[in-house]
């Protein structure tokens, strides 16, 4: 086993390995950035893939980020390069801990543990476990500890056979918005925010449900934020159901526009279901808590990670995501019962505060320090045996 070198300034060294990092957009990118910038008391370096605008972003962010190029290669080939480069980076950086933010980085985490004795912590979300169950099982078995973003994700980890790692539930964090004062909307407004690439998000069921909503709340509108390959088909479906006059597909919008619609909406609805085969889906559903930050009541599917994100009857309403009538009744109820909507929204806002990113980062840091402490204890025992 290679001998470790002391950390600069006595701080333990942490290497974060992730294929996803800003300025690219996405949930894992947000997790990676918040951890890299929020962790303190350790020397943190990020190893990730290159992306357009990365140079300018890294210079402005002021983080220790190392990038692997080859943008033109397929994603699988780039992930192989990331793993290959990670061992070399670790031999130079000499980390005491490695945080793998996606299972595709787990081979590198394993190699670094074997070479340097670093403690490895593996993040799990949901979709990737179903997509690569064998790799997920390997990632869990080789890690000293695992982070699952929900109880549902922890169940998926166990089902994949990743039983070795100690699993800790740490949900993704929520950014605290600068302004949450409600804005007045001209019409009763239902809002959904999601990429339009996964059918399980429930836009199709929402469209069927919305014709029923309009029969009770004739001036309601549904605002859909997000872009993706499913958009043309959903727009056609809206026309075929005769609700296109009340549905607006806004595509991708900037954060300011998104927040303005969150302030303006009456209800946030996204009845996600389990995909075909019943595996994965919403690992957590952080968007429900983001809506909660704006004191919006939510309607969500009663499956998957949404069971962690939404408290039924307390912060929102959980319904059968395959039943348009159940979805319509929940949405209509919140549009018509202002007192209920306010009570759920206020409770949702209070709960969302518990998931603010600084608090989430503290939980991750506590786990990292615990693992580093175990590594130190093990090293002390080894030294004692050698002296004896």
C-alpha cells in the first residue's frame, strides 16, 4: 500500500469524482457544486469531465477543479477516461477520502482505495441503479459508506445486492430563494417543472386530468416548464384532449423566470409514477421541496422517492399517479380550498427549510469526518501492532 503524505496545513484531503459538474445543468451537477463549495475543514479537489464554458466557470467559481477533455467521444468512453485519470490524479493528490458522486466513477474509487487506503463514499440516486444494476452492486460493495437520497433509493441499493456499505440517508438540498412573496396570477395556476424526456414524470396523466380540472375550475391554466424530446407529443396530446387553450409549454427558462412562476402558481403538480418494470423513477423529487420553499402545496404520486419528499395531508397530497381522476380531484381540491392550500403550503415551506443546502452539506461533512476518523483509528491500531 502506498504511503500517505501529510495534508497541506494539516487538513484531510478529499477527492470528489463526478462525471457531472457545472456549468452543465442537472441534479447531480448541483449536488457536486454545493458539496465542493460548501465542505470546510478539508482540502477538496474535484475531478470531472470537461464541458462547454467550463474554463470560464472554474475561474469564476474559485474551486480546485481538474477536467478531463475529449468532449467528442461517446459518454461511455469519456467515463472510462475519467476513471483512468482518477487514479493518476489520486497518486498526485494523495486523498484520505474519495467521494464518488455517480456509480460510473466507482471503479476509480475502488482502485484508489486499493492503492492508497482512502475511505470511499458512494452516492446513489435512483435511475442509475436500475440502468446498471451490476455496477451499482459493485459500487456499494467496494465503498466504506453509501449515501442514499431517500428510503426508496436505499431499497433499490439493497435490491441490487450492494449490501456491504453502511448506508446513510441524506436527501438533496434546496437553495433558499431570495424572494418568495406570492405574485398574483390572472388565472388559477397549476405548475409543473421537469425535463420532458422521461415519461414517468406524469405529464401525460396530467393532460388527461386537466380536462376534468377545467370542468370544475373553468379558468384554470397549467404551466409546464421544461424542454425535451416528449414535448411535441405532449402538445399534440393537449390538442387531442381539447385543453391546449389552457396549457402553456414554456420550454427551458432561466432561474428568474422559474422562480417568478413558483411565486405565481397556486399548486405545484407532478404525479410521477414508476417506469415500466417498476424500477427507479423519482429517487427523491427535490422539485417538490423547491415548490415548498415558495409555500406551494404539491400533488405527487404515492410511489418512489416522493414518499420522502411529500408528507401526505401535511405538505401536499399523494395520489395514484396512474389515475387521472385522482390527480384531477387533488388538483381541483387545492384550487378550490384556499385554506387547505395555504396550510399545506406553509407546512411545506417550514419543512423545506430543513433541507437547505448548508444543512445538507453539514450532514455529508459529518459522514466524511466519521469515515476519516475510522481510517485514523485503523491506522493507529496497525501502528500499535507493528510496534508490538
